[in-house]
């Protein structure tokens, strides 16, 4: 066997025979690699893996620039996009909505998407069964056909191929099933249990100029995104100049990759988690380097003896490098196992958009990178320790090391590494602490309404049965009367928006106009008279709606406090407002002011809101709202709202047997959902912070323990010369705490410099300040206490050194 192989085998055998250091070093490395592999797996699956479509890099979204992403377009704009040079094909999809479906099962309210026949062909998606839409089916009065989403097909038809050719009743009309989408389309995140043909509105109509559609295009080979964005922007603004219109005059129209558009919300948060995981990995590697350095320096005297006896440098280096390779392999293996365990435990609360392939396992690329980082990092750490130990003068080492184990230059590098490790941990914990405190405060922000004891559900009146506004309002009146009769129900309200959660997205395009002229966007809520009392929304001024605020009566409105502040300088009662867009105009007199409500959760600013009586809603507005959103019904009940589910379903069936309802949830669950992303951020950032704290404390303890053991002779001599046990403990504590204090100062500076990055990554923080003295103080105190505990045990061990036994060794 070659001599180098013999040295490696001997080194590994010695490490396994006394596994304490091996388990400590590989465990430290495993924590860093496990966190990094788990997060990189999420990133690889979500952001790096190509979309499951042909030539995905050439598929882009086109539209107006909105919050760094691509927004919607109008049908008129889409028609001018079709002839853009460089566009091979282009498709259009209307904003996702819901439709009532009946046939082959219970009636249901399901998500739907209306698309042009070119939508699927542009994406390169071929139906799993059946065919795509034809041009004839995408015309007014064309055949009624539908394509099913893969999940809906499995649920409704048990995956049977004979679903093709069968029919469903959608909004009261019969539609023939012509296709089934593949499962990979569902995982792309476009949504929709059913896909319907998009019928283009006539040119010049209000619908043709409403920005409610998304445009996807497939570019020709070699066409750049910047060049295409410039062409698109010039084309759309040229169209408006020809029309003599100033609409979208200051809006940029851009082109972005489809993958970027699909994952726009996930990208910044995942990158923040990746940064946190890499920081944990850096702490682990610095920790490992310090351990390997100390390990090599403890062997410095033995290496000097072997060198003095004629051993070549390779023979001196091989045991240390072999041990480093073994630590790296074991640490990487344990880290991948920890990543597998972490991903398995996190399946329930990781968003579906972050795991498009379903069950998550450590990605092959992430695992390979973990092994490479583990082995290379451990070997480099061992090599650094080896270099530092071999750099010393052999004669000096034999003279000084024989007494002290570690010389002063050796200990100096170890102290520097401890400072770096504490600084990194402080930076991560401080950044995490400031962010956690901000999110915690936001989570405890009053939302402006009560969510206790409320059950909600959605319904979208079937268009075939309720074709106009009068029939919808009659259904809402009869339904509220029937629900009031349910035992245990104390209050009932119907609305287009609940006070929290996703609701009607109609921030009216032209906004709300005050008497002095300013126009500002506002959330529009049509509500029944009992809405404010049911949700406990406080009345500030004026009055609330009454049953007399019906069709034919004076049009009235109630506005939120922020709307009063923005448009009326605090004096809104009795004033007339006009709101709406080019689709409709409506004016009303303000009769009341209520508190703001946080529609989209505590991190977002409460929107300006205008409330109008549901019974006064004009036909044009009702038509627009019915196109995209259902109505919401809320009931305040005695006891647990979940106990009323069956009774509520029966009450709806008594009034409208063929009317499906959906999304029956408690209001507390809806509020809980608005903070789901915030809780996920809190959980993951908290895990990284705890890992950093554990690594920093464990690493400091290990280094101090090994250093104290190496300085046993020095402590014995000091005690023989009169030093007290308390003095020796204080000596160790002072040295350790000085390193911690320097690391804390550097870490706080680094954390404050990174606060701007955190704000840019988590845009939902709004104007909230991340500078938090309380969080910074808490982090510094925690790390200081952890460091004190890490130094205390080695310090006490130093005070118990026996001088006679030590001096006898001399």
C-alpha cells in the first residue's frame, strides 16, 4: 500500500477511534450545509428550473410596468402587439375569475380563465386529451366549449378519458368538453379549473379599453428583451398619439421572461432566505476553520518532532488533510440528511408556488454543491491550520510549545477567527431581530374590525338564473332573510369585499374625485346595511346605511378615515363625490365616516375605502363586478362558526337549489391567511437566527475549551507562581469576552448597513423603520450571555488545574 494511503487510513482510524472532535466538527459543518441545501433546493425548484414548456427562455410577458413586474393590457393594446417585429406568436388571457359549474357532480363555484386560442400554442402546451380552441369558438355566438384543468378533471371525472365530448352547465349554459390540460400546466401557477374561450369585445367599446388582460408572447430566436421592450413601448404610445389620447402617457410598457413574472412574489423572499442560509454556512465554516486551526496547532509540537527526525512535509501534512476530508464528507452527508428532514417537516407550510413538482427533496445540484463545499471547506480549513503550524520555526516550537502547547502567534489567528464568527452571527441575528420585531409589531396591529365568531362564504349568482341587477339583489335579500332564521345566527351581511383578505380588486381606474378636484384611487365596497355592525367597524361621524337606502332613493356613501384625510381635509360629511372610470360614472353624497380597515393585512397600509349600499349599485358597476368576483356573505353566530356549515348550506339550498357556494371559512381563518407569508418569514428567519446563535455559542465554547486545554501548562505555572483560581477564571473570561465585544460591534455595523437591502427585498414593510434599538440590544445581550456561558466552563476548568501535575510534566 502506498505510504500516502497508509497515512490517510491511520488518520481516519484514529479519528473514528476517538470520535469527539470528528462529531463536533462535522456537526458544526452539517448545520450550515443543511440550511443552505434546503434553501437552495427551494430556489432551484422555483427560480432556476426551466418552466415545463418548449424553449421556455423565449416565452415572455408583455404589458405595462407595474411594481417591477408586468401588469395588464387592454384588448386594443393587444391588437397592436400582434404585429410587433420579433414576435412569433402572442396570446391573451383575461384576469382569473370564477364561474358556476353544474353537471357530473354537485354544483360548484370554481376558478376559471378565459383565453384566446393562441394562448396555449404560444406557451407550447398541448392538451393531454382532446384539442385546443378554434377561431370559430372564440367569436361572439360561437360554439360553447370548455377545456378542463388537470386537477379538476381528476376530481370531477376521476381521470376518465370519456370526459371528452361530455358537457357541463357553466353559468346556466351548456358547454362541451373539448380538452384536458396536462398536469404540468396546473403546476405553472396560471390557475383555473376550467378554461373558456376569450371573446374579444368590439373595437371602440368600453371593454376593449379596460386593462383586464395578460399578454404572453413567444419571441423569435435571437430577439433581446431590451430591444423588444423598446419596440413595445414605442408601438403602444404611437397608437395613443394617433388616437389623440393621453391615456397611459407616463406608463412604460415592458417585456419580461415568463418565469420572472410567475415567481415575482417568491423571488425576493427566497433570495433573503438564501442570504441568511449562506451567512449560517459562513459562520459554520469559520467555526470549523477555528476548530481545525486549533487542532493543527495542538499537533504542532508532534509535527516539529517528526520534522526534526527527517519526516518530509507531505508525511507531516497528510494526517491533518485526511482528517479534514473525513470531516467534510461526514458533515456534507449529515447536512444533506438534515436538509431532507427539514424539507419533509416543512411540506405542510411551504407555499405551493415554491414546490411546483410536489414533494420536495434535496435537489441533485444542491446536494453536489453541499458535498463540494463541505469537503473543500474542511480541507481548506485543515490546510490553513497546517500552514500556520508548519510556518513556525521548528526549534522555537520545540522550545516554546513544549511548555505552552500554543504560542502567541498561533492564538492570535484563532482570536481573529472568533471575532469574525461572532461578527457574522451578530449581523444575522441583528438583521433577523430587527425584522422579526417589525413583523411581530405588525402582526399585533389592530385591523379595524372584529373577526371573532364570524362565518363567511362566497356565491356568484348563476347568470342563467339571475341575469340582471334586480334579480341578483332580490336573491341577496331573500338569502339574508333565510339566513337570519337559522338558529344561532345573530347578524347577516352581504358585500362585494370582506374587510380582510382578497376581495374585489377594483381600485377604480379613475378613482374617487373630491369637490376640490384631486383624484385618488380607492377601494370600492358595496355592502348591506348590517355590514358595519357585524364586523364591529367603528362609526366616527354621520350615520351608517339603513334599509331605506335602496334603489330610487338618494345615492349615499360612507367613506373611511383615510379617504377623508386624502380628499377632504377632514371634512367630508354632506359633500358630493364622483367615482368610477370610463366604464361608468356615479356620484353620491357622503353620509358617514368609519375607521380604516387593513384589507390586505397589517403590513400593508389601510386603503382609502368608499362604501355604498348594495341595493343602490348601478347596473354598469354590477356587470363589471359580476365578471370577476363573487359576492361575500358573512354571519355572526353563537358558539363555534364551524358548527354552522351544514345549516348554512341547507339554508342556501332552500332559497336557490342550483346555486353553488364556495370558500366557507371563518373570518379568523381569513385574517390568518393574510399573515401567512409573514408567519412563514418569521419562522424561517427565526430558524436561521437560532442556528447562527447555536453555531456561534458552540463554536466559541469549543475554541475556548480547546484553548484552555492547550494552555494547561501555562495555567499550572501561573497558579504555582501565586495566581488564584478566581484570577485564572477571570483571565479566560476577559480574553473571550473581549473577542465577543469586538465581534458584536462589527456585527451591529454590518447589520445596520444591510437594513436597506432587507427593505428592498421585503417591500411589504412599507415605511416601517428597521432601525430597532430594542432588537439590537436584545441580540447583543443574548450573544453576550451565550458567549459568557461558552467561556465560563473553560474558565472554571482553568481554575482547577493542578500545579504539581503540570510542573511534573515539565
